[in-house]
C-alpha cells in the first residue's frame, strides 16, 4: 500500500479505526503462528526416540 492508497473516513481523515483493526488482525495471526512454532519446537525437545536394536549380537 502506498501513501496514495490510504483509507480515509467520511471526513477525509485517515481511517484510524480501520488501521487499528487491521493491525490487531495481523498481530493475532502472527502470534498464532509464533505460538504454533514454539509449541512444535518444545514438542521436538521432549520427543524421545526409541532405542535402536543392535544387529551385531
């Protein structure tokens, strides 16, 4: 979005409410992705691989 594409309200001012709502949506999406990535990393830390069977015996 360029400066010329700013969303304006009925009075011709920058529509702050629109941009606050947009920012909240983007933040919520990012936090959800961040939380999912964090959970995946934590889950990987606690994943225990079963011991391998030795074929040399």
